[in-house]
C-alpha cells in the first residue's frame, strides 16, 4: 500500500449536470481526501490516498457518471502527497482558456415533477422548480464557468432554505445554479395586451387557462423565448392565429398534456416515444392518424394542412406542465415571432413585437439571455433525424476525431436559409442553435450576435472562415467583411462533407445531394447532384438535366412558373399555348406572353438542376400545388399523397411502392457526366395524369422513380458508400425507400441524424471542409 496523490483534469459535459457532488460523494465513499473544482476548462480534481483506492476511484468516475454527464477527455497526473484531511468542493476558479462544454437546457426531471405536485413540498406548484439534473442552462448563461453569478439568476438572492440545499453536497440541489423557490425566486404574471397585470402566481395560471379556453391567443414566456399559444382543438382559434401570424398553411406544433393524448392523434413508435420523453424534449414530427369522422383527424388537418405529419411535444418546463394540466387540452405552441424574425425573449419587447397577434401575455421575471427555439426531429429509417437543431441539443459539439486538425479555430458561417454557424475547437465542431432565414434585419443581427456569443463562450477568436460560394448570401458578405482568410465551400459539397463526417465515412464515396437551391461551380443553380467524394475534393459525376427557372427566385414560391420552365425545356415554345397542362391554365394569355419572352431572351431565367424544383414542377403539373406560402410546401404535399393511403404506417416504404411501379427515365453520358434526362419521366407522368390515375398513385410512382434513378446511379458510379444528404431527404418515403433499395443492391447508405440534412447542416460541412485543406 502506497499513499499517492493524483491531479485529474476532466473535459466534456461536466458542468451543470451534478458532476462535482458526484465526485464529492464518490471520494467520501471510497475514503479519499482532496478537492474538486470547476474551471473554465472543465473539472479539476485532486485526490489523495491508497493507490488501489485511487485506481478504483478513477474507474468509478467512468462507470457511475451522472445521467447527463459525458467525459470527452480525462488526464491523470501523479503528484507528491500533501496530507489533506478532508475532501472538499472548492470555489470555482476563473481565468485560463475556456475549454469546458456549454450545457444545454434540459426538461424538468421526474424528481422535480414529483415535488411540484406534492402539496406538502415547499415548491408545490412552483413554476421554476429545478435541480442539478434539470432546468435552464444555455438560455440563462452569460459566461463560463457555469456558476450562479454567470447566469441571469444572479439577480435573485437565495433564501436560507435554498442556500442550505445549494451548499449541501448530499442534497440533489447542491450547486444547482438556477435553484429557486416561491420565497426567493422568479414569479409569473398574466398581462393584458397593454402590459397591465391581471393576475399573478397561481391565479395567473387559471386566468391564462380560462383565456385559452375562450379561444384567445396567448404569448407565453418560456425557456428560450416566447411561444404563441392557442387551443389546438378550437378551429376558430387556429384560424385566428393563422390570420394574425400571416401563416395560411405552414404547420403549427402542438404541446399535449400527456403521451396518451398524443397516441390518439398520431402514430407513436418506440424511438419517437423515447425522444418525446427525453430531457431534450424536442418537437417530434409524427405521422397523423387518419380516421373518418374523427375530430382529432380534423384538428390535425387544420394544424398541419396537406402534411403527413403533425409536430408534437410534451411539456418540458414546470410552467408548461402546470399550464397544460390546468387546461387539460392540447395547445398550439408556435414560436413567438413575426414571420422570419428571431424568437422574442423579453416580456416588455414582446408587448410591441407581438402586438396584434397575442390577446394576453403569460410572463415571468427570470431573464432569458439568448433566444433558443424548440428543436424539431423526425424518426427516419428507425432513428432520429434532426430537422431544427436548437434547445436541448445546441451548442453541444459533434466530434470529428478522424479528421485532420487543420480546421482549428475555424468559423463556418453557414447558408442563407435555416442558418446556423459552427466553430471548430480541437476534435469538436460546435454548432450554434438554429438562427433562421438571414433575409430580415432581426435575423441578421441575431446571426452576428450568435457568432460573437459562441466565440466568446468557447474563447476562440476565429483564425479562418468558411462560407458558401453564393456571392449574394448575407453570410458570405459577412465573411468578406471580417478580413480573415476565407475559403468558399460549394453548397452541395458542404452538405456531402457534413454527411460524411457525421457518419465517420472513409472516402471515396458517392454523395447524392438533393435540395432546393445552391450556387454551383458553373454559376448555375445546382440541387440534383451526384458527387464522387475523394480525399482531395469532389467530382460532379451526375446531375439532373438543367431547365430554366423562369423569374429566378420568384419561381421558388410558384411551382406553376417552375413547371413552365421545365415544360419549355422539354417541349419548346408551343407549351405556352397548350392548355392541357395545369400550370399553363394558371396564367392569362397576356401573362404567358411575358413569361415566354423572358425565357426566350433568357431574362431572369437562371438554369437549374435542382431536385427540389423538380418536385415543385411535378406538383404543379399534377395540379397539387401552384403557389406556395411556405418553404417546401409542394414537396411535402407530394409526400403526403404518397403516404396517404398506404396500408399501414408501419409498412416498409419499398413494399408501399412496389405495387404501383414507376415512371420512365433516361440517363445519358455527356463529357463523362451522367445527365438525368426527364423527358421520359414527363411523358409517363402525363400519361398517368391523362388516364386520371389517383394522385396518390402518381406521387408514389414519382417517388419510386427517383429512388430507382438513385440506385441506378450508385451502380454506374460503383462506390460502396452512398451519402444521402440535402433538404429533399427530409422526405420520409424518399429517404427510407433509398435506404432500403440501396441496401438490397449491396450498397451502404448513410444519412443524417445529429446534423440537419437541410441547410441547417451546411455550417458543419463548411467547418469540416476547413480541416480537409491539408489533404487537398
Ligand atoms: Zn430536477
Ligand atoms: Zn428559496
């Protein structure tokens, strides 16, 4: 037996998760002396005692970790013993480089939920109950290390009871930074539209529930910002919210009182069940149940029109739990903002920003430091696929251990729509919360703020910057203004790199990148791309045959214009007079003359190989959708048709598609590039339309055709690993069909899970590209 002393440095998710009390208990239990300390680098421990006991201690740290903790690295150094008598938790040390992980916000834990519903507990019905395992983190943090003075809770002075719990290593609220109780913590209030206080505390809840029951729209201050709430079972309230938010068709997410309620509305599998009940508590896009003459089916259709899924979630803060329990009915819970602006976080600002939308306000006085939306996920091919990465997930990093380290200190500024930014530190790429569409001033400001915030939190001054190749993206303009060394990354290459790095795929591989819009190397708009990925870069080995996008960006919301451009490319001038086609009938002869001149003279008609636009054109030709009010509406409507009369939601996609067959297509090789011609597809699609085949069948055949094209191309290119990426792969039958058929054909398909397949994942791919530089 030898007395030793070990100095241990642990990095990872070790702050805000009850890690120090865990170490304290463990040291006591094993009989070691020393101390533990939070630093900006992570957690530092010194323990002294018998060498076998220290070994045991080190093992137990790894095996007995608290639920939300994660160790990225543990360094142990043996140093001379100094003869400590006790084991203590020392005050946090400031200074030094910040390498600690930033803890995300977590949903209320079962213990706190139990206490909140116990009439004998001092936090009975208290809307801000939390502990070391749950509650706000990232949304209230102002700096690292994660300690009370570095949160917005610093304004609240703990009462003696809370202080006692906070200081007691055996208490489950030991160093729970947002600790609070009715005596010393934040409170809620219910305001009218002018900010007059109508009620506070528990009566604010019942007043709010009454207002919702009466069909009013409530702006509620939550965890990472405001929600707009309305009774999801009141068609009039749904319609009012749609009018006030100028959102005629875009789906609304719904918060349900309990899982059992969700099961009545939607199809729930085990993976979705676990996601809904997880501490991240995201919005999960679930397939709607379709019953004839059912009120829930009707509401779901009003909430998410022509959409196969409904976005559902469970209450995740104590306040949500109390409100949903008081109401007893599901609530629309949509972001509290106007159109594409960032989510509102301050109650006084909300009065003006949400004026005219909300009738009343349910607010509280715990400040939110940074806006964070709800995350959105969907179960795809048996596992989670993140659609919008925000609360609960951001800003946790994605580990890229296998990549070169050349990207260290690199900032990736992302795309234009669904923007998020990323910063590389060591093996990790930290992805910011979802920022959104950079077209509005508010969103652009949020974008700049997020870069400053994330750099400060990670203590990184960006040394190089990656941006999209599109010259007009606001993020690209920002990149140029920084004066840093810039690397422009082609949009679809970034998608492909994101999919490669997330799945740890060793190159070479074939990337199938299908999305709406991305600036191509030749200055045209790409989006139906096949890229052969190698260590030194990529080769565009195939793409959809380009067609003119009449009106450029304006066509993006008008599938009827996109369809005209596609028809013109296949059949020429005559189509503008041919009223057998639905999109032609959408325009007056005078309008058609203008459109025809535009396309003949090539005025504002960029060429595109976009798969997203092909979906739009097909939706228009089938007369499913002519003008869109929100992104990807036409494609989602086609997906909805493809899934709508499937025998069972659990039937594998391949089996759903098999009976209907597919349309024709033709692949032509030109200058070593495979061009996917669509004239055969068009002809057999028209034959189906003219034969009055059900739209459900036509849509399934179209989806099946795309999957066959994809597998055909995989055979032609001959790479075993196939990356499926880009916004089009948010389409469940397309992704699951591609995965099934590729596997049957002996390929290994890869798709996204933790990184969005849409443009939210672009920043990650750009950050990976920075580390690929040395390989090139
Ligand atoms: Zn808790
Ligand atoms: Zn208290």
